C-alpha cells in the first residue's frame, strides 16, 4: 500500500536499510493514536538521526529495529518547492507494532522529532515537516488522535515530548482540515483513554478535563474501562456543583473545605491522604504534586512530580486570576482554605470570593495586592 505521506518531497524511505535484528510483529489493531516523541539528543549532534537511533535501539536495547515508524531529522534539511524542510525518514512499515509506548504499541504510531526540546529550539524547516507529515497522515487516515508520549498510560513522568505538538500540527502551512466534526454527546472509552487524552481528541478543542469531570460526577477518572460510556458534549453546559460556604462567619468554615480538598487530591491525583481536614506537610506535598502534574499536562512543563517546591516548579508557574477556570484554580482555592482564608467555594472557578481571598492573602504576605496568583503568590502559599 502506498500512502500520501510517502510522496512528500522531504521523505526518504529507509525501511529495511537501518540497523535491525529480526522483525517487529504485525499490528493486530488499527492505529488510533499518533504519538509524538523527541529523541532527547541535541538536534545537531552526530547521533541525532534515524540511523543512530536504530543502532541504539537494536544494540543497546535489544529491540528488533528502531522503535519509531517515522523520524524527523532537523539536521538534514531538504530544499523543496515549498521551502526548506527537515528530512523525514520512513523507518518501519506503518503496520508494524514497534516499541515506543509499552502496552499501547499495538494501536500507536511512533513519530520522533530528533532533538532535545528541553534545550533545543525548533526551527521552521522542522515545524513545516511536522505539519506536512501530520496533514498527510490525516489524509491517509492513519490514526485519529495526536498525543505526546507522556500522555500515554504509565508515561506521565516522561519528558517526552516537551514541544507543543498541538500547536505544531496546526501550523498555518499545514493542510490539516480546519473544520473539525462537532462534539458528540457521549463517548465510549477506548483502550488507553484518560480524561486528559479525551479532552484533546474532541476535534473542536472546546472540552477541558475539568468539563469532563463536571459532566461525569460519578466517574472515577483513574478507573476508566474500555467500553464505558461517558458524557461528552454536554460538559460545557453542565451546571456547576453547589459548594457554598455554610455561614457568614468572617473566617472560613475551614475544615470541611480542607476535607473536600484532600478528597479531591486523593481522587484525581492519587494522593492517599487521610481525610481529616487538617492542613499538614502531607497535604501540602500532595497539593504541590497536583500543581506540578497540571503544569506538565497543561503547559508541557516537564517537571518531576515530587511534591517539593523548588526553582523549576517556581519558574514553570503560569499566572491565574479572576475568571480562570480549572484544576489550578481548585488548587489555589484549596490552599487558601488550608491557610485560613475563605475563597467562598471549592469549585474551580476563580470568582469574586476567590479574588478577595487572594488579595487578603497577598496583603498579609506583603505581596503586591493584585488578585493575580503568579510565581510570588504561589511561592508564599508553599
Ligand atoms: Zn518518547
């Protein structure tokens, strides 16, 4: 079978020509996920190409061949009629189950962009090749969803990929269809799905993880089962959970909200806290882990999720302020309760009550009083 992507002018077919010992077996399932990797080798080094990855995977790891189907090589630039493009190596037949995401290999296509994007900057020729390849794969009907390696089950700790593949595949030069299909009302869980991956496979980009959590109050996102039906399109119009503070006392009713915060950390971040409504070092570490997890998920921050407040976490912080929505806002609200302030609810919506509590906290901590929770305000919280 010949695919559209094979006629890209920057593509070279090296199937059967790279280091190997034996064959990968044939896939027994259709490809649903296009999984984006980087090589974690600096892009201009001699070893940053398909041939070197193949040698490493075969000789050092003992694999049958290189672990990716397609490899983009920034150091090999090809001049095409559309401009300079990074070379794309077709390394393994699309129908081969290569090794790159463990239990998910069967249905995942491995695409690696050579380089270490924790430090390297991505150049235009590489971005253009990513977009060209992505557009062709869509035409060829290979895969339905894009994910990064660390969004695949079991790999959340991986600093792979750290570039923003969501933005790159929508690069303006790409031929990716711009009119996604509407969001369905329900969704059936498939192998490997998480709320996180689902939130990014709706096509329209409008459904967040928080929407899914709100729309599926009885569903434990850590225990999704293949075939399980969840509510999908209604997430946006689902009413907010009622979570009003229970009295008008000036200081917060505290403990019950700290309990809610602890329960939430347990459910969504596997924190394993005792639900005692008491703020101590374990709850603090769990809150930092949740924040690190969200910074990784939402901003590809590449943090080690260790529950310790350090310079890397500090510099990865994005500022939240009034009208922000989502899990980071919940962490802010939970922390305010823990520290004796009353943000008037633990609902993930940064409203007037949360704004007022943040300002009170900033005043007490001699921070500039602007209601914006950025690096300095977070630092004082932790
Ligand atoms: Zn990877």
